[in-house]
């Protein structure tokens, strides 16, 4: 299924470092994993950092770093990312579990703690699971637009994010 450049240990570590950058200032990081062709993150954004800013900073920084490491050029990540505002404690627990178990369910390892490029590994740390931000208790931010559809954002919220490599899924022949 497309390229799996994130399976390269140096690349996976660079993406892991970018995800963990700014913890306690930009975000509380609750769960994350770097898979061979995509990334999952559960984070509470803070300090006035918007979801587009947060996603862009990780994707832009890692794209430049990956291209330099692999002596390549061009787009690394799909333009759009999947994001979901976590609205309840039950959803929060489910998304954290899903994120950390993703390497196990895909057959990459036997237990989540075996996966070096995820928050369940003993060498990694995460922020308190009690730190999720209930979006029902935060106001909406100003409407933002990138020239497409305007988006309403919460001033603070906890998100489940997924971004995939640009070529993570190749089109079927003839489509």
C-alpha cells in the first residue's frame, strides 16, 4: 500500500521527535504512534495554537527533514488530515487505546509496548490522561479560512489526528 518510508528507523524517530516537540507549551500529548505509512496523535492543544497551525508545523517540519534525510524532494504528506474533536471521556479513552494498539492490530508487533515509535513504549512518556479538554466547555474561535470552506474552531480542545503519506494508498489500476 504505497510507500512506507516511516518504517525507516531514522525517519520514524524524526517524526516522533516532531510530535513530541513543544509538550506542555503547545500541547498535552496523550497518545501517539508512527506507523510505516501514517501517524496517529491524541493531543490537547493549548497556548493559543490552532489545529491547522499544529498540524502544519508537524507536517512541514517533518517533510523538510524527511526529504533531506532521503535525498528527495516534493510532497511527503497528504494535503488533508483526518481530525476528530474528542467530546467525552469515553471517546478519549477509546482513541488513546486505538492509537497505542494500532501497531499491534496491524501486525507490526506483539504488544503496544514493543513498538518503539509510539507512546506505549517504556522509553516514551505521555502527558496525564486527566488533561483532556472538554470542547463543550470552551468557546469557538474566530472563523478561519484558507480560501476554501471556513472552519469554526474551538479555542481549546483535545483531538484525534491522523495524517498519511502522500502515496500511502495507491489508486487501483484503471481508476
